[in-house]
C-alpha cells in the first residue's frame, strides 16, 4: 500500500525538499502489528488525532469590535486620518523600551527598509547566519549588500560569534543575528564584536518576539530590529512587519522608504522608496495581540517544557538556552538522534499524517540554489576577488544540525491537550522508525 502524503499545510514557505521527499529506503512500515504503537497514519493506520487543530492567531472579541469600528469609519489608512498604526507603533516601541517603531507591510519589508535606512556602503559585506529565514538574506541582496554566511554554535544552534569574527573583512559593514525558532543569538559577544569593528547590528526578530538574551530583550541590542507579524508569528495580523530603533534619523528614513520615499510635506519625494505601508486594520489586531504577548510567551514556555518532558527518553536533543536567557518558542526545535537523521523528512511527513504540526528545519541558506549559484545580478557586479565563498564547506556545522532538525508546532492557540497529542504522535513515529531502522 502506498503511503498517502498529507498536503503541506504550513504557513511557512515550503522548505527545501518538501514536496519532493524521497520515500525513505527501508522504512515501509506497513506490517507493524505491535498493539502499543499501532500503524503509522501515513501508511493507513489511524492517526493519533482525528483532525488537525489549526494553531491560528487568538483574536480577542474587543479586537474584532475595534476592527469593525475602523471599517465603519472609512479610515483604513494612516494617511487619511487613521490613528491606529501610530498607536500600535507607540505601544510596540514602548514594550521594547525603544524610542521609535515603524510599522510596515511584512517582515521582509521591515528587513529591507532596515538595511537601506542603515545606510551601509553599497556592495559591502553583511554577516548572516546559515540558519535563517530566507528574507534575512534576500532583503540584503535587494538592498545592494553582499551576504556572507556564518556558521552556528554546537549547543544553541544560533549564530556563532567565533565564526563571525573569522569572516569579518575590510568590506564588512554589518552583522544580522537571526533568532531562529525563538532561540536568541549570543548577543553580548555579537554586540561586542560589532563595537570593536565598527559594524552596524540589525537583528531579525521575526520568530523571537520577547526572547531575552541575558535578561535583555532581543531586538534592543543594535541600531535596529525587524519583526514579522505574519501568519502564526507571536503577534500575527495576517501580513505585517515592524522595525524598532532608538535612532531618529534611521526611523525617519525607514518611514520615508516605506511610503514611496516621501517625507512629511506634500510631494516631498526625498528618495526612491517603496509602498510598504501597514493598514489600520492590521494595526488594530497588532495592538491587541501585543497586549497579550506576555501571556503568549508564558503559555509557550510552559507547553514547551511539557513537550520536552514528554519526549525526554526518545534521544531527541533540544537547544541549550544560556543562563538568564529565554527561548520564545515560535517552534520547539529539536535534533533527531543520529541513528534516525537520514529519515528526517519521512519522520516529519509521518508526524504530520498523525495530525500534529511539525516542519523540517528551514534549509541551510547555501542549500537554496539561487543563493549558492549567486544568480542575482548583484554578484555579477562584484569583482571576482570580492565574490563571497558559498562553497560546501561554508558553515558546515549548520549543515549537520539543520539536516537533523525538526520544528514542532507551538501555537498560538494551543493548550496542554494539544501538546499531549503532539507527544503521543512524536513518540509513536519515532518508536516505529526506531524499530524499522534497526
Ligand atoms: C517570518 C519571518 C520573516 C519574513 O517575514 P514576512 O512577514 O513573512 O515577510 C523574516 N525573518 C524571520 C526570522 C521570519 O520568521
């Protein structure tokens, strides 16, 4: 019997490899009759959970009412009388203790205007970790900057300051830590490095709203930080993004770039810009979700603890979180035991078929063809000796980690019962794969 592969339903862009998973050789689990483990749903067994529960954003009734009032008012955009975007920006900046926030249409737009507003020299090099969301890199190229890929550390699987230091050249202008899955990068060392070398620091906090590094909120260590508010991020408004900074000139530039390059006066076109504005409805949702961010973080932390405890004896490895720091648990990332590493994609498929949310890692940036092959025209504009090294051995540790990593869904909107199902599904799948793989 051929296994039926579930549709890929994640809110994430389809990770590399998904949709063309090979059937894993040796894992045709159709004859398992052990009563305690059952048959995998992907092979026709009954799933741990009858239907998948969507981890959708939690929208307060009051938020819906306020959104309706905005619709009734007709003021859907900030530039025609709306006040909601400005209120959301003020509340967001205040939550992070920063002076300015600039709301935009997506996390990618937030990164793009941040890179441009930082006024980094054209074609200068920017250090970005190999485990990142693709936008951290594509927005660099779109801003005329050259990404240099940095490896991750073996314990927390976040940007490695030692490899960062090795890759600084006389063309380096900035460091972009990306706090993947909610795990904070080692910001003390990265900020020190930036200071010592006169580099700009822009954090990508798309998955890390509220994560602490050594007691300090991520997003407050450098010149600026960019957040995504899309889909199922901690603050989810459908699509949206926001930039925070203490630097007034940076904030003014970012705001102008997001609004056609306009300043404050009529037709004050200061420079070439984009149309990246946030709508009033998005801002209403964002404001309400910001007010429950602390609750959201507490819930995710508790559920992640339960999850790790329930999986403790399976040989999975979880990222080490430094003392005084907190993981924001956008997902609970974990490494499969080495003995199952080759079956990662098949295991993710099997867990999803049990109706529990699980994704593979985002790919190593250099496993994305258009990046590795340096296809954007930017690279052709560089003298040969300035082309970055995107060879197989750039950031090798990340390659090993990311190929074994699974990302277990954490919310929003999930509760203890949901985590119970998650534990059961992963236990079932790993146990069966273990029996078949050995
Ligand atoms: C989601 C995400 C982005 C991109 O945000 P969009 O709102 O989808 O454009 C960028 N960086 C990280 C870390 C993300 O998780």
